[in-house]
C-alpha cells in the first residue's frame, strides 16, 4: 500500500528496463485505478516502480539495498533503469508545504536564468545530464562552474520557502535513474521537476528528499507483513499517527511510567546487580545498565505500540489472517488522512486485496476502499484477480490491463466513466474477459453450447503442437462472454478493442436483420453499414408480396363479421394472419434459407464471409435451427436440457456443429494466431 498526504494525485508513470518492464507508459486517474492481468504479467512490478519513487522510505533511500541485478530488465545491467512519476495538483487545491523541513536548490546558468528542460523519453540525454556524475562534478566546481544553486526551503541560506516557491505550480515529477558502474556499485539518482500546467519545459531541482514532504507512503504487497507495512518511525504515516496520540502533558501517563519503571526494577533488579558487579563488568568503567519494560521518555513511548485484535481470540495483528490485516491497515490510514494529516488527494495502493478472503470479505475490503476514495477526492491503485474490485458500476474506474508480450510486460488503459461502459461492469461473471488473451462474444445461453462444442472439436482439431485438447479454451486463456443480447455487442467490442484484447462476435442470423447496423454505428464501420443497408433493402423487395398486403382490408372485414357472429376463434386466427403478413413483408426472416431469391442470398453469403475480417461471425440461422434433437423447452431452458444430455455424449449428437466449428476455426486462426492443419488433415466429427 502506497499512500501520500497532500492535495495531489499520480497522473502518469513511465518505466524503462525495470524488472519485467522493457518500456511502459501508464496514465492514472483520481479515484479508482484497477490493474488486472494474469499471474506473472507484471502487475506487481508497476506497484514496485511506484513505491521505488514515491513510496515511504527512509530519507537515506539512496544508501539502501533497493536495487539488485534482478531489478534490471532480463538482468541486463548494461541498460539503465529509468522511472518517471508525474503528479498533478488540481487548480482549486492548495498544497500545504508549511511543515517542510530542509532545502532543495534550483539551478541557474551563468546568465542567471533558471535551467529548464523539455522531457522527451525518446531523447532522454537532455535531462539525464542533470542526473549524471558529469553534471555533479561541474556543479561542484564552485565559482568556476557553469551553474549556480538557488536554495529553497527553511534553512538560513534559502532565499524563500518551499511553499512560496511552489504554490503557483500544478505539475510535479520525480525521475529515478540507476546504473551499475564498472566497480559493481549501483549508482542511483533522483531529481525533482516542476512546471506550470500550461508550460512544456520543466524546472530542474536537486534534493529528492523533498518527496518525503510531498508524499506520505507505505506499501502492502501481496505478502502481508504488518511489521514492515506498519513501521513505527518519525517519518512514516503510522508513526505520525501514533505520535499524535501522545499528549505533551499527562500526569496519569507520567505516573504510569513510574509504576512500570518500578516494576521492571523489581523484576530485573537481581540480574542488573549481578552484571554490574565487579566480577561481571559488561559495560565501560563508571557506567551502569538497566532493563526497562518501556522507553524512558514520553516522546518514544509510541514506538513500543502493539496492535491486538480480538475476534474471539485476542492476539497481535501480525498473527491474524491477511484479510483482517488488510482491513486494519486501510482503516488506520483512512483515519490518519481524515483526522491527522487533514488532506485530500492521498494515494492508497494495495496488491491483491482479495487474498485469502471469501466473497463477503472481499466486498468488505472493497467497501473500505470506496470509503477511502471519499467521492474521488483520493486515489486508489490496486492489483487484483477478483471481480469484486472490478465490477463496481457506482464508481468511475480506470482499468489497466497488463499482459505479457514475449518476455516483457505491456499495458493499456480503459476509463469506465459513462453509463454505457459501466453496464459491462454490472455482470461480475463477465469481468474475466479483462484477464483473457482472447474473447468470444455471444448473445446469451448459447455460451454453454459453444463451450461444449469447443471441447469436442478440441479433441479433433490439430495445430503445430498436436491436438488442441478438450480444455484448449482454458489453456489458451480464452473467455466466452454472454453479452445479454445482440444490441450489447458493441459495448464489449469497443472495450476489448481499446485494451488490445482480440475478440470474435458469434451471433444468430437475426443480428444481420436487427442489430448489426447499430453495431457498425457504435464501432465506426461506416462503409460496411452502407453495404448492409443495400442488402437489407434487396431482401425486403424480394419477400414483399403486394397481393397479400392489398388483401389485408378484406381480412379485416371478415374479422368484423366473425366478431359480430361471435365466431371469436376464427377472428383470432385471421388477426394472426394479418400480423404474419405485416411481419413477413417488413423483412422479418429468421435464417438465410428464408430468402428465396438465390442472387440476393448468394450476395449475403459473401457479405457474411467478409464480416469475419471485422471479427464478426454470423450464423445462417438461430440456435434452435441447429438442433438435430429438438428439446422440450425453449430458449435458455432448452440449452440446459441439451447440455444435460452431453454428460456422457458428444454435443454433435444433438446439435449440427459444422457452422460453430467453422466459427471457432476463424477464432483460432485470427485471434489466437494458431496454424491449424489443413481441413483434409482434420478428422471429421
């Protein structure tokens, strides 16, 4: 969990040559940012990179062992690590830096102008120079240097305070650079940059310890360790929280100190006398030692604080499960932000908050994160595999999908901030598409039929590595997503396209008649929509029967006569006849074979084949038309009836699977990029 406590939010991170990341650009939003992806895709490395720059570390971070050879991409120490974190302040917010202790300096050239630089990640030499040993050597030449220091802060030699310097600036950044020198040492540098919102060039400043004033931070990785994540020190948010609770003057506390000190003297008195005797002199001459249960001063008492949790058994927090640990840490930081730091714009980043939790426990943690967000005043970044943290339609979510591309991690963003896109998040069972390598989109219950067909053809189809196998969908990380109707396809298609997940829409023939034009409108395929309109017009012309339409008034008179003579059954029958005529002549056709004009039918067949290039496979009929054994029930119940029969039989005994097989082959070749055997080499089903 990374946290910080001023009116800022992390807006961008750029990472190069760090762990599994060769090069990566990510944008973050205020509010909820959810990082998803398969195991070992690189999600944790994004959090580690943020923590390396902005995390709650000792002020002596550059001397700590926070970089090893394994932190370089592929272990190649010839390529330097570079990480850039950009932080934005909202225009209406005020950054309180009145408590800043220390100083940093801006750089001036010989003409007295402040040094500014353009940040171009494709040409980093222009600003990396200011993080180099050559620049440090030049700066330390004193009067002979090309540059001068202008000190900012609370020291006597500073020309103005940090708050005065930065109050009118809205963009801040920290850049981290690490290389391994010839002696095997890790040379680490961190530089501070800032600029006006509408400027392109950044001021260059030195002394990255400024980040400890900007940022209050801690981290909760997937492995929970309260001792590490709730460290007590004067620079950690948890230490500050506890210290705030210790009053300056409290007679009761003073009395308690004396009582505990007296008790410890009694308990350890014999030991103390013996080791301080002439025979056992363990200290220097004229010195004594004592044993105490608590610190000698009120100022340090908070450092001995322990957290106990009573859930029926009173034990230390570190002995509880990770769910309780996560809940306590989140709640403590939430309290710190609201009641001690009094800040908005704080960041909380946590890896796998669902770890070892049942669904209800996950929702409890999710609710705590939502409470911390405080109407998006704060920022949350989480990595997760759980739908409870993805499917929250009440929130605007910046979804970040991380995938492996060979041996490196790549990521894409999609921001769910409108009603249409949020509708996708309502169905928790569909959140698995964000973890998939490829997706098949279907209307509804046909999902289950398709999955059984996929299992069967997997035992017959072969690729370069041999048979696919019946479990090929799971092995190739494929999800079949039920969209809830053909008019919902475009929402899912747009999201999948944005996050670079290949997909195929498989739909009944009625999608051609009703829904495909909307899909083209929403996904931007204008040319295909024009051709679709032409084909649908031709179909209506071929099936329109003018004689039937002209006969409708006569049928209406007959219905009136039937009603007058109380022949209601016949009136009902003739009314249905009118309905069928209107429906038929308005172009209602359920399958391709309903189109009798062979020329138009052939043209539609060619059009459907062309649609496959756009990731759309339209069947020639509705699902019911492919049943070879008609189920007793219809729609979803009919699907379940068919599935039940497949417990010990192939689904091809009940369904004509050839078109579905063809659709799956299109998916395998276009979305999964598999080289299948020629059709002649594939066993017939």
